[in-house]
């Protein structure tokens, strides 16, 4: 079955494939989601686990993921402030996608 057109129509909206790609677009999105698959993390823990990302970019990506309802942010009224990030149900539903990508990478990209 061919992919639907990218053009928006009044009846069907945007192509589901394009909507999904827009949702997970971003250089760091899948890396952040992959790290959060292991559970709730504080900001600094997350920053250490996502290799190569800088603080500013992590903040930006987390805000976008929160707006897309993939990541949940919980702030505690402590001194200094404590903030934890976890995946929402929507974010957790990406697990089979990540597993498939990892399997593909192992089978195709690893030297034999």
C-alpha cells in the first residue's frame, strides 16, 4: 500500500505517516525517548545519558517533547529545585519503534 499524499485535505487531515514523522522529528528526540525508556530521570541524569547533547539543546528538546505530550515534566518545590522527566503513555508507545530501529541497526549497520 502506497503512502498517502502529504497534502492536507479538509476530510482526512495530514497523512498519518507525515504526522508521525513530525511528532518524532528532531535530532535528539529518539535518543531522549530511548534513555527515558529506563525510567524517570532528573535533568542532570538525562543530560549525562544522552551522549553529545548540550544543556541548551536538551532544554529545548524536552520542552518540545512535553508540548507533544511524549514527555512528562514534574517539578518539586525544593531548594535547589528538583525536576524529573518521564515518558507519558504516548511516549512509552514508541518502544516497539525504537526496538525495531535498534534491531535494524544491528542487522544492517554492524560489520559481519
